[in-house]
């Protein structure tokens, strides 16, 4: 979606509310497609004292297996977007200034880049997920497994016998 912001750049004390949903279900991340529901964007572009700003929230659900126990988990994430908009800039690139030379904001591109940069690097079903037993594969969140807690390396078993 392209939004023409010429009216906002020209008129002081003007604003434009934006509510938009973007389908990113075809985005692959670490072998899965975690953005099954549309990504929601809600915000405002405003011009106050000749400073054009974009203030918004991006909401999305990340639906993927837990990194520790592999249980399918859905978590809601929020990204806060607070950028100044400019038609041109003479200084070096900035993370807080978004240059839109033709005064047309490509909202799809902005949402896509913000979501991709902010995707979670560790996705857990809960903060104290215990994972799975590396021997038998049981989900340790459901209870303890029957595997021995300490196992002696077979190469050192003879030494363990000497200690008895």
C-alpha cells in the first residue's frame, strides 16, 4: 500500500491516521512460516512545526515450534515505530529518519522490514521451558523421565569401580 503524504508535508498541524493489515504468511523464517495471521499496523503520520513523524505499533502473532521442546506455540509481539519522515537528507543515513523522496510511503515495505528485523531469535513456549530429554526425547515440561541423572562414561567405568 502506497500512501501519498504530500498533503501532510505541505500542511502544518495536519495528520493522517493509518490502520492496515498486511499478509506475510509466505515469509519463511528458520524453515517455518510463522506469520500465519495478518500483521496489523496502527498509527499516525503527523506534521507539527514542520516535523513530519510516523508513530505506530505493529502487532503480529509468531506461530512456530518452541526452540526447546518443539511444542507449537503462538506468541503475540509488538513493535513500536517512531520515525521522522523527510523528503531528502543531507547527513548520513539514520535509523530514526526515514527518507521518502517522492513523499509516498510504501507501507508494505516498511512493515516487512520492521517485522523481519524484529523477529524473535529465541521462541519459547514459556520462559522456564525445560526442553526435552536428550536421551529419551520426553518433554520435561510434562514431568521427569526415567533416564538416570548421572551416567558414567563407559571409558571411565573401571575407575568408578575402584572408588567403590
